[in-house]
C-alpha cells in the first residue's frame, strides 16, 4: 500500500506513477499475474525517497526556527534580568580599576 499518488509532494515521481497507472489500465488479469510489480516497487522507492527528503527539510526548518526562538528568548531574558552576570562582573572590575586610578 502506498500514499496517494499524483500530489504536489510527489511531483518528481510523476513519470513512474503514470507508468504504473498505464500498467494497471491494461486489465485486471495483467495486474493479478504480477506484471506491474516491478513498476510498483519503483513507485514505492520513489515515494519513500520523496518522503525522506520532505521530512529532512521539515526537520531542518524546525531546528532553525527553534534556534531563532531560543535567541529571541535569550535577548528577552537579558532585558528582563539586566546585564548577564559575566557583564556585571566586568562592570565591577572596570569600576574598581577606575576608582583605583583616581586615588
């Protein structure tokens, strides 16, 4: 069993799917004796490859969106909490050196 054929997701498999449709159109007996099995295997391989590529694209898009959201959250956290502890420590050190040079 395979997914729906002739969708926009499966445009790269159009040629093979059309060949399978033509093979099935030759008649029931032709289909039953397994004359279309090789073409059907090719269709399944093509659909599987398309599904894998689509899932990979979706996964990559989700990761990039997550990175972007994490960056936004980090900026918001920084604005809510003030400067980060490392920055605050650097400010204290700078203030100490400034006051030491004044004396």
